[in-house]
């Protein structure tokens, strides 16, 4: 299974840039995960008819926070993926958010706008970065997770 991963879009509506991401990088994915700071639920509509799982982020307005959980666990085959946005300083964020879940194989998060793709204590920590930010990070990125016998991630510069 292939999963498109995006976070920190910070958009008020679906855009031509997201359409490009969907058409080029997410064209053959089975599901899309959005790790928060969506800003408007209209952003998610652009990924339909694909299955979309999302969480609210710290910058999301009440219209989003009232519709989405702040964290969730997605079970795919025998794997459990934790999905959360994150909060506070980038320093120590992975330790803070890991405490929010019990048994998971992969932890997808956002907030920092900085891509991450590494294993720590048997858990894959995966942050797709941001496809729209050019203030806090040098490059715009999204991610892909592939689930076969294991869960692996790829960061894509767009």
C-alpha cells in the first residue's frame, strides 16, 4: 500500500499547487494522511475520491478543530500508524508526541515544517515537512509511506 503524507498546508482553499502534488506525487496512492494545520477543510476536498485521514493542528481554526481529532491511530494490515500534528518547540517534539501513543509502528507528525524520516526505538518517525512554507524551511516537501512487510518513508522535494 502507498500513502501520500502532507502537513502544514496553511491554506484557506484547495490550490493549483496542491492539485499538482495530487496529480504528480500522489497519483497512485491508496490513501492520504494530513498531519494538521490544514486551516480549511476545503483543502482536503481536493484529494477526493481518495481516502483521507487527517488531524487538527495548533493553527487550525475552530471550524477544523471541531471536525477532526487531534490524534488518531490508523491500522493498515498488521501495522499501526499514529497521526498527530505536534506542539511547542521543535526541540524535543518527537519525545513529547511519542508519549501520546502506546503501541505504534510509525508516527506521522507535522508542526516543525522540517522533514523527518528515521527510526527510533523501533518506531518510524515521519514528518513530511510543508508543501507551502518558504519562511521556516529551505525546501517545500511532501512524503510517501509504503507498507509491505515493513513501513518505509520517502521525503519528496517539490
